[in-house]
C-alpha cells in the first residue's frame, strides 16, 4: 500500500535541498517507508521530531529509515 505524501513532509523536503536530492534518488518503496515512519507517530510532537530526523538522515544520504521494522501496510 502506497502512502500519500503529507503536506508537512512535502514542505519540509522542498525547503531542505540536500534531503530532497536523496529523496528524488531513492525508490518509491523507500519513499513509502519514510512516509510511513513519519506518519506512524501518534503525537504531533513525535511526527515533528521524525520529520526533522528524516531530513537530517536523507541529507546525509540515508536511503531508508534505520532501526525500524518497516511499513506494516505492505
């Protein structure tokens, strides 16, 4: 199941060019996992922290969320 890109993650990616470069280079499955990881946080605070971490990790070249079991919606 493909997740829809949430507006807050899209805005954050657009404003972080180094993260966006990696985002555009990764597979659709990897993008889906990042989206699922970000949106699976129950609290807004958790989600915001995950967006910041995702941007940092993507900017550093990380292609998939680390230390996470993966999208359970597959």
